[in-house]
């Protein structure tokens, strides 16, 4: 297998539908490089191990039932950091193939100095928080240039790179060093609590203290690094499922503009720093993506 080749299609050329992945059923995860080094990567391939899969671009936003090949009411969650761990793994949005790597700063691998995180943490594929867009509820802050983050509160420990179907319950607007960094709260569709949790108020009622603990985690996790506490928009409230789905839809549409080149074609009026952020992102495997409104529309479940 050859890694590290950027494959793109000319702007406006139709993208093939059949090679996108609606679940983890036909994917394999592979580790490359030595753990605890800056070269370590978690990579996804098809079952044959011959085709590289981008966990950001090639996995559909809406979960597809592998038995029926039909969309479900759930969204796909890509886990980056398993619960009860602290290594800061993340999808490498600026690397060809979008492998998962451990974040580093000046060659030093990063961990949460605060301690282990208590929920599964990752992102929604095919979403992008546009750094040129300022949401009216985001305290004047632009998007953080990453996929939308997810805090999955189920009992299962999900390993790095795994894809799970989740129910969206709500969302928190964190402001991280001047950028809007939305945090979706979700639960694994197969978790024992899933039938009882349908909106954010259910979490507060049935699992009291969970939401405030999530907010305090994000408020304080950078303090051990010598940074000030994070702040939040919307009076620090967790917004409900409907609001969360609207944010997710916006970020899915932004992702489509990104990978089709529409965003770059309309950036003449933005400052060079923002242009550089967008152009740095890897759009590998575009030949395999499907841009069909009926496939990636967020369900009203």
C-alpha cells in the first residue's frame, strides 16, 4: 500500500458514491510507527487492507445500517480519545489520508495534564467549523478549522479510530483562545441509557451532574498548562438536540464547500492567515467522496 499521495478531482467533476463508508463494518484499523513517538499513526483501510480510508472525508455523517444498507436515525462518531485516557489523539486534518496522530508541540507529545478524560472524545466526519464564519451565538468568534467535536457519554470504552453510531442530545459552545469550538453531547446508540435519553434535558434529569462535569472539564483542562480557564457562549448553557442538529448541518455544508473547492474560490476578501488555514487542510481521497444531499442530511430524529 502506498500512503501519502494526495488524490483530488478537478473542481466540478462528479464524485463517486459507492466507495463512501456508512459504518465501521467494512473497515480495518492499522497502527504504524512506534507508540509514544511523533511518527505513530492510526490508519483506516478497507477490509482488504489495500485502500486507504480517510476517517474525516470517506466516512458518511449519517450512520448506515450494514445489514440493510439504509440510513439510520444516528450519526457516525469517530473516536479519537477513549474515555479514561489522556493522550491527545486527533485526526490529522492537514495530512494526506487524515490519519489519527497524537498531537505534539515543538516535538513533545501532548497529554491532558489535568488527568484522564471521563467520556469518549472525538468528532463527526464530514463536518468542518469554518474559520471564515462567525456564528451569531459564538461571541463574535470564528470556527476553529476542525471537524465538530463530540463528547460521547455511554458506558463503552471506544478505542481510537473506532466508528460508532450515536444519538445527538445537545451541544455546548466553548470559546477556545478566541475560536468557536462546539462540543456535541451524544450517546452510543447501543448504550443501555440510549432509549431513555432523547434530548439534553433527559441527561440532566436521568444522569444528574454529567453536563456540569463536562463543562467544568473543558473550562479547566488547560489551566495545568499555565493558560486561563476557557469560557463559553450562550450563558454557558447546553443547547438542545434541535439546536445541535442545526449547528451540525451548517458544519456539514461548510465541509462540502471545503472539499469541492467552493470555499477557496470565494476567499479573495479574507486575510492571508485565514486563507492559509483553509489551504493547509488535506482534501485527500476526494475521488471517493459522495456529495449527495440525501446521503448526508442530518436526520430529524
